[in-house]
């Protein structure tokens, strides 16, 4: 739409229904309850009839978000698709019921109505009688949006107050059905389901008495095809939470979490010391006795502390906590999409959470990063021969001659003795040496030869040493090993910032910050090229280009 011409016509008193426009609609409900779904259907039918009954308007299929909150725009897929279609020029006007259906976030309401106007699209809020094509619409929109946002705040506070009051009364909150229990609709108390309660008790006994692990217990339950009651298979997390739940020993438990912000819905998980917890066997009949429950939780807590370092994967991999997205300043996480470690890929955490519509920063293949840094190490000129000689000198000083050298020395000594024997024989044959003298000297040389042979045999039986050449090769291989390479990279690398060049996902820029390091053999920018894809019918080979900027002074933190 030509916004200037539209405003001129509207200022002359011509209603928007008299203008030739392509019109669509947007509808949303925040829950999936049956009443809300009916409301959504009514909204859609009303909008369609309203648009189609106007001869001046051309109907464009509407956009619907079902059971999604309006406090955040990013979670509304069809809303974001509508914005993209507006940019493509598919319609001129959006009709929606009211501001709270469009967004309950004041900033989002203004941001997206402005963006739509940039695309030549206006929004008509029917109940609020606001048309964003009018010059005074933004002030009214800001006021009405603030009121809608404040309504959410007050609703959140009312829900929070009601929850706290229910906890004070001892009302059992949460799911109506906890495994092993069902909630009585009349009294609100939990009632035991005997078949499931036997499974719960067996889990506690297997874990506490039989000392099985959570993984072993889950395998037993799945092998026996014992139903979980919630559709999925038994897993370690489910069993762990079950063991931690005080309800199974007949205790009331509430206030485990608290919502910190009504807009972001950010939840804080409170520590066990902050829970509202007390014994109430009348409302919650115990499935296991307190002693068994306590022993199970002591073992669970002990094992958690013991495995804490193993479970903490913050620095599990070489590039963990070192790769960041330029657009969102958030870390990259390692993923193996093809279940092969050689296909390990580093992906922006924002992309993993919200999808490519939010973050289009390219992913990185771990193999490609390894090649880039191995090339960096080669260019550092580590003076390999010097290091080998240095280590060999240390070895020689501390260990003396190795067995191979000793073998060679003994063989040379034996050769000299044999030459002496030959010389004696020659002297005897020339009558220079008498037979008696020959026999005596020859016997002495035979004794020496026998002793040297004995020493040589002893050395040959030793397997703890290597020749200098073998040892030199071993040292070189050790220096160039993956473990040593990873150590060098870890010592050098401070941070990698990832972006794309010219909005091309196959053209990647890496700003590599090295730890207070500078080297004349490394230029500021290095270019690399890799091939991805597989030589199969389903996939095609394509090229990935890297522009790597090594920054070796004043690394950012």
C-alpha cells in the first residue's frame, strides 16, 4: 500500500472499508482449553466473513497461533511468518481483534506495527478502534498496549497470590495424577494406585537395598515393559525425580519454584531448604517408609556429588566455552547430528533454542576447526628438531647408554677379541709364538669372548629401552600427537567470534583471539576452503570458505 495516499484518503473522511486493499487477519489464544479453541474458531470465522463481505477487499488467508502466549513474539511461529509475508508484499492490511491478541508487550506492539508500516502494511485493531495507518495511532497504541501489559502483570500477581494461599491451606497442587497416586476430585487428597505403588516401592528397594544404579533400574522396568503412566519409557531423570519426591513418604511439598518475571516467565528453582514441606499422611498416604526414602536420598545425593565433575561438561571438549556468536554474544554448543564423532558440529545456542529465524550464524564443523588450528601450529615453527635433541640430551644424562648402544658396544668388543684370536693363530703358524704360549693366550681370549657373549645375551633379553633413532621418532610422534596439539590450542586460544560474510552462510568469518601472543609467521588474515556433503544421490558436495582473522594482542574477555 502507498501509505501517503492512504492517509490522504482517510483524512478526507473516506473509511478504510471503501479502499481497494488486500486484507488478511491474525488470531491468537493463549491456552489450548476447549473454550479458547472455540473462541479462536469464532475469531477466524468473524474475520473471514467481515473481509469477504466487503467488495473492495481481497481476502488473503489469515494467520493463527493456537495456545501460545502473547508476551513473547519469538514463540509465535505464524506471527513471525506473517511479518515475513508482509515484507514480501503479500497483503496491505491486517485485521485483529484487539491489541492483547496482537501482543501484550508494549515494546513489541510498537516495534512490529512500525516494521509493518515500513513494509506498507497497516494494522486495524477492531475492538480498540485503532488503525495504524493514521498519524495519531502510535500514541493510542502505546497507551492501550501498556494497559494490556499491566493486565498481564496483575493477572500474574493474582495467580501467584492464589498459589501461595493454596500452599498455606495445604492444597495439593501440580498434576492431578502423580505416578502411584490419583487426586480425589471431591477432597483434593491423593489416593494410592496399588499397581503403580508397588512399582514405586520396588524402585526404592532396587536403588537402596540392591544398590542398583538409576540406569540399571530403568533398563529393568523397560525390559519388563512396565508402563510409566505418562507415555514415555522409563529414564534416569524420571526415576531420580521420583526418589527425590517427598510425597512418596507421605509429606506435603510445595513452593519448589518461583517465577521471577511475568514477561519472560523465567523460573527459579528454589533449594530444598526453601520448600514448604511437612508430614501429612491424611492427605498423602505414604508408599515407602521414611527410613527407606531417607536412605535412598542419601545415596542419591552422595552419587551426585561424586559424579559432579563428570557430569559438568562446561569444558568437556577442546572448544567448549570458547566459540561465540557475533550477533547474540552467546556460546556455541557441540552437537553430533549424524551419530558419528567425525561429524561433530558447533552450533549457536540461540539457534538451538529459537531456530534459524532468530539466528542465522553459520555452524562450524569440528574437523574444519582442527585443520585451521593445526595449520596455525605448523606456522608457529615449534623448532621440533631442537626439542627432540633437548629431550634426548636429558634422557642420555639421566639414563646413560641405552641397551641398543650397549649391544653394539659388546659386539664391537667381541669382534676385537676375535681379531686378536686370528692374530695369535697367525703368529703361531709363523713360529713367532710357541704352541704353549698360543694355547694359554687363546684360552684367555676365549674366556673374555664367553663373558662378552653372556653380557650381550643379558642385554638382548631386556625390553625397556629403545635405540636413539626409535626414541627420537617416539618423541616427535608425541609432540605431534592429538593430545599435545589440543594442549597447545588450549594454551593459545582465548575466544572465537563467528559471523558470516555478505549474508552468505557458506562464507564464514572467524575472529580468533589468542592469549597475549604474537608471531611473525602468522598474517592477520588466513583463508581456508573445505568441502562438505557426501557423494550420494540424497546430498550434494558444496564448498565452505573461512576467513580467519588471528588477533594476537589485547584479547577481549
